[in-house]
C-alpha cells in the first residue's frame, strides 16, 4: 500500500469514527426524499414521459404521506419542483440536515425494451454489467454539471484508492440500508405485482456521499412501453407511494420498537406483465459482524430465490391461540402463526433469502433471545437445510 493510499484510509477511518459510529441512532426523526434528476436533466426519456416528472410526483406523495401521519418526523426534499439540483448538493442537503434516512426515487431504462420490474439499490461495489449500467445512468448527470471534474474528483471507481473508500463508505450504513431496502422492495413488488429484480449494490454517487442509511429506488422501466404506461398513471403512482410509505413504517417500527399501522393499500390497477426476465441480477445478502463501536457488513452474492420458499423467524409458542396483533408482538414485522402438535407457534417476517432473515433475526433477538429461523415450502414447514437445497 503506497503512502497516498495509507493516508486516504486513515482519513476515512477517522471520518467514520467521528461522524458515523459516534452517532448511532435508535430513532428516525428526519428523512430526506430525493426526486432524481430535474430541470435540464430529464433522466431517462420514454415515448410518453420523462423520468424526472414521475420521480417528482411519487417523491412528493411519499413525503406528504409521512408528514400527514408522523408528527415526530421532519421531511426534507432535495427538490419540490422541476429544477436542476446538482448531485453533490443532494448529498449536502442530507448531511447538513443530519438526516436519519435518505430515499432517492428514480425510474429505470435499458437498451433491452423488454426489461421490466422493480429494484432497490444500496451503495456497494457490485461490478456486474447490470449494476454498472444503472450506476452509469444515474451518475451521468454529474458530467453535465459545470466544473464537474473538480466537484467529483474523488469519484473514480477505476482507481485502487476509490475501491478502498467505496468499501468503507458502503460498510458504514450498509446493514441498515439493506434492511430498509428489502422492505421497500417487498412492499412495491407485493402491491404493484411488478417483476421482482431484488435489492442490489451499485456505485451511486448520491448514496456514496450521504452519511446515513440510504437507498435508491428504481420504480420500473420507462423504456418498456407497457411499464411506462403503468408508471405514468396517477393510481399507480399513488400505489407506489403508499408502498414506500408502508415500508418506511415497518422500518421505523423495527428501529424504534413501535407498532404504527400501515395505510390501507388500494386495489392495484392492471398489473404489468411479468415475463421471464433474462439475466436478472443477484440479490444482496450480508454477513453481519457486530463490534462495540459499529456494525460492519461483509457482502457475498447469492442467486435470486423462487417465490415458493419462505424463511421466517419463530420467536414465541403458546397453547393458546393468540391473535397476531397481540400487544406482546408489537414492533415485530409480519407476525404469522401456525399450529404444530397442538401448540401455536408465532413467527416474524416473511423472507425470500436466508441471509435477509439473518439480518432481521438480530433485531428480533433483542426482544426474544431464543428466536430462531424456520423455513416453508408452499406453506409446508421444512428444514432450513431443505430450503437451501431447493433454492440451489
């Protein structure tokens, strides 16, 4: 390691020790909502619409839902109209306001006009072609900004130093970012019935520079004629906004130990066709290592799973048939129950991957220390090993 690289690592470690690890929070009171692109930077352009307009409508709706339903949360927008806000300023807005969460809302596009579906990104180093394509698209605005070579001089994913910095930045909040991203992905897919392209990593500048849990949502493909028609509909935008809001509620409940209810989900309009999507990227999983001062996350890659396999966290048993809304189950996500040999058993969460379940297990164990993971195949209980074998 040369002197320049060593200095850079020391600087970044010091930065995160002071800024990040010293500010671990168990309350979400300030959120920044970023409507991607705007003004002279339209983002992706479809046959009927521009990405910047869809992003703004959904972003404003999500923010209003949060403001209307949470007196204890301040919502800050990077833009509230069709104006150009430079990428570095979006990050500055979030950091200067010391926000607890950052949500960037976008629409996707691809040369393959059949590409479709929802995906949520967190900051990371996935170098797959699909992730790199998204990163190139979302980072492209910086090249149109005045003096961009100076403003973004530290953003060079081709240099060894950048990879070190990227790793440190992405590790600092990756655990929380991925948990929130998985909830957004789940609500959007379940409610819109759009194709599930999973939670993924990408080198996105706007996430790279915010010092808080952060995600970038790709609502769908504006380059797909059918999906574009769905994205521009007012009822679809309302459904997507409610889905993001309910994911926020679930995440805030988990962080704070509260039990705020979801908003009712309106009936979905005509769903987008869901053909087989070729080369759907791999989902993010993570191994979490907890230390006294921070949570560090190491990220392997796993393949996408089938919809038939589900992992859940069993945390409570009783001879009595209790309601899943019992107050003892407050703050636990998606409580379900099943009867086995005359005993009622209660579970939290409903996950497609074992790795995602393991992340939430750590949170559940704070309240139920003997909680453990179980698996189902078509709602029939099987061993976790059997589930993993089926996924292979």
